[in-house]
């Protein structure tokens, strides 16, 4: 299983007509493994020759997910996932120092996670001072990429077909203007009978027993592998139709199919889905990074929105100070006119006392 992180910069989404799209930043792809040195420093993506790597912790729904002990700390699977996120965030910031403190960050999680798993991941991120990180369901992030790359989209339903290495996830997502805060429709479904591992087992079975992995690839020709993959994808349609039934919709209600995931790269995947489902099928140039691209877009939008809110607050504060200064000036002129009509007065002490009151009432404005 891999973890992919990307950086969305200004102009990296869909470009206006007649203008070239800015080249996308290169993704950072790491194996979802962790190693810890003697000081407790974590490194992601490495399989050491000597020592032990922590693996099989990314799925928080599995009771058998790995825990790790680092020094006196026992790290739960959610803590390990948060550690992976921090390592990748630190790497991006190190490689792109121009991001500064205004970097918006989003981390995705499987849409099938219950509130318990999402809360555990939120607590783990907060525990390592990543409170600013937004948590986004994977199909919602994929839909954000779709909107940025192919939008604006008319309101409707998109079926996200996420064919990864470990399994297949199928989710219905509302897109376009007016979609609700939680755009997922029905229940996301997952099957481990399909995906990279399952297809690899199918290839090995077809090649026959007693062959090494290199011999398997040599014994199965490309044409036969393509036929097996097409058969594999057709069999996965049972999961698609079950997802539709749970949501009480049909393919006639679905506007398009969005194909994502590392195992969705071969052309046969999109071709079979388009032929069998009779709907437009959209796949990015690199389906493995589509969800990460969408998360980066959401993170950037979050950062822009936060900057807009901060600027609005600064404008309100400046207006408040200007109004206070104006009121203070008007009061000072009126007071001077009144004091000018007094026959016996100690003007210096009176003006000084008035000015001190204005300092308290006028938010730092002293008029004398």
C-alpha cells in the first residue's frame, strides 16, 4: 500500500481557455511503512535491511491492525497514520519553503470509516500539533479534483470507482452547485475480492502452480492479461450495482463514473466500465494520485478561505480604529469649544484628563 502526497499551487487546476495549465508539482509517493530510530524519529517508506518496519496499520477498521511501541509510548494505528502524514508534510514543507505558514493541508480517509475511526484519526493528528489539517473522505477529495479539472459541473451524481492495490471501493457522490455538506449518497461499499492483489492472484492461478513471480509475468502474455483484467472488472460490477441498490438509485440517475486508484491505470478498466455501464467514464492521467490531487485542492481552498477571513477581520479592525479616531477628534473639537467659553479653568489639566479617557475608550487613540 502506498501513500501519495501532492502540492496544489495557484494555477495548477483547470486553466482558462487559451491559457496553458501550470505544470503540476511532482507527487511524493511512499510505501505506507514506518521505521523508528533510537531517538524515536520516524521515517516513512523504508524497509530496513536490519531491524523491523511497522506495516499493516493503515486500515483503522481492522482489529488486527498493527500497534507499535516506541520508547515508553504505545502508538495505536491512528497514531501511526498521523505520523505518516506528519512525515510527508514535513517533507513537502522542506522541499517547498515558499509555502510558508499559509499552507493548507488535507488528509484523506476511507469513506467507509465510522465516526469512531474518524474521531481517533482527528485526535491523533491533534496530538502531534496538526490541528490545522482538514480530514476529507477519499471519494469527496476525488470529486474535488473532478470539479477542478472538468468543471464547472452540473448538479448530479458521480460514481467513484476506486480500484486500489488492496481492494475496490465504490461510492456515490453528489457534485455541482448546491451539493450538501456531506455529499456522499447511500453507503460506500468495499470488496477485497478485486484490486491489485486479487488480480495478481488471478494471474498466478492462470499461469499455473510452481512458478516464481518473474515466471508468471513471462508466461502470461499481454493479450491474455488484458482479457483476464477485463473479466476481473466485469465481475466487480456486482459491487457497483449493490451500491446503487443501497442508495435506491439506478445507473440512469448517475451522470458519470470517475475511476481512481493505482490498479485502475490499465486502459481495460475504463473501457469495460464505459461499455458495461453506458455512462461517461473519466480517469486522470495518473489515477493513483487523483485523490491526493483533490485533497491538495481542498487544502488550498481552505487556506485561501482562512486568508480571506483573516483579511476581513483586519479590515474590520482598521475600520473600528478609524471610527474611534474620528469620534475622538470630533469630541476633542467640541470640548475645546466648550472650554473656550469658560472664564476660570485650568486648561492643561482638563485636556490631559480628557485625553487619558480617550486612550481607554478609543482603542489606543490619544487625542490631546
